[in-house]
């Protein structure tokens, strides 16, 4: 499977991943590639094979942020994108966005009917905080307001007052192609 989905640099990186983390690494990279392919298809690109995309840590944010980027392989031209990935169990979700827009954030957890609001709030905070470089700020995010599935979350920004990010939440059922679940997903 690795050869059809990943190029030589990614397979080399996979070999350095601890055995217990390999499934998570694979899920994250496959979800990231799917998010990039979807964004490019929506922009009019033709067929894109997963091995034509190499997923890397965003060089401007560092691996601590969890933010990824993509480069083209085998002559494939790829726009400058930032990708956020959320993994829970054997399910991964990802969102890709042009690098000149606010960094994406995404989080996922298994959802149980009747779960209290704090689960959704915690996930909204996690999605918003995934857009912040942890090296720059350790200050917590906080919810300013909520209306239905839309959250306004203040995230720290250096030593300043921070900025407000909109976070959406949704419950995704098994029928939507996800294993397990249903899943609660939050994204910026």
C-alpha cells in the first residue's frame, strides 16, 4: 500500500515513525492527501494520484504546531497550502487551505448521543488552538459566544490580545463513509 500512496521521501519518513504511531501517521497523511486532492479538484485540476503529493510539516510553523503542507512530485504543480489533520481511533479528517488565508484547524472525537455541551466546546477549543503555534503562546483559548453549531473562539497571538476564530461543529454519521462513530468534528 505504501508504494501506491507515498513517494520515496514519505516512505523513508514512515520508516522512522515508532511502530505504535505508524497507523496514526498513515491515517493523517492519507486524510491530508485527500483534502488536497479535493481542494485541487474543486479548483479544476484533473486526475491527481496520491503519490504525486508529498505531505510535510509546515516549514514556517514547525512540527510542534501539527500543521502540514504539501509539495508536488513527478512534475505535479501544487499551490501553497496549509493542512490540518485530526485523528481519533481509526478515523482521520483533514482540511486544506491556501497559505495566504488563516491557518486551518480541525479536531475529531467519537460522539455519543446525549453528550453534554462541554464535549463540543472542548473540541471547538482544540480546533481553534490547532491554528496557533504552541512555541509562540501557551495561553489558553476561550469561547466568546456560540450559536447552534457556530462558535466564536478567542485564540492567543504572541503577547497581544489574540484573535477570534470561527469554529463550526457537526456530527458525522457512519453513513458518510467513516469507520465507527458517529463522530463530532470541529473545524475553523
